[in-house]
């Protein structure tokens, strides 16, 4: 069992930055690939970024590539998402999720076993 708790969301003007954090419980955190997803009102949940469990590889959605950076600290059981140059279209609830030891980073929601409760990010124009 893994419990995930996100923090760091808030309100920011376009062009600003936010850093989201996700704290995980459990002793097997290092065996999970970690992902960030987001869901805007009336839209499906979509992939944002993910980091592998074993080799440091990362993957980003085209819409955030070059602006967002995902990182993890296995000693602290945390995963973070640094978001720069934020745009109004980045407004959404952001969720972190854990995927048990996948062979490759996955961008679909279904493979992820555990989810946090989400944190709201609002970007004003």
C-alpha cells in the first residue's frame, strides 16, 4: 500500500512558477515509477510527466516539455514537479500517481496503482 499526498498548488499569474510536491508513505517507494497527471473542468485526466523507478528516465507531455521538470528523492519518499512559464491552460487539479516497477514509463492512467487526492493549480491571464 502506498499513500500519496500532494502539496504546493495555488494561484499564480501567467509566466509564473509553482513547485508541486508529493509525499509517499511506504518502504517500497523506490520501486514505483511516479507520474503527474492533471484534470481540468470538463476534461479527461491527462498525462503531464513521469519519472522511472530505476534509471532516472523522464517523460513529458508535449504541452509542458521544456517548462516543467519532474524529480524524485527516494531517501525522502518524495516526487516534485517544478512548473515554470505557467500558462492559463495549465489550470487544473494536479495528481501524483505511482506505477509499480514498469518496464517503461507509461502515460496512461490505468496502469497507475495509487493516486493522491490532487492539488489545485490556477493560472490567471
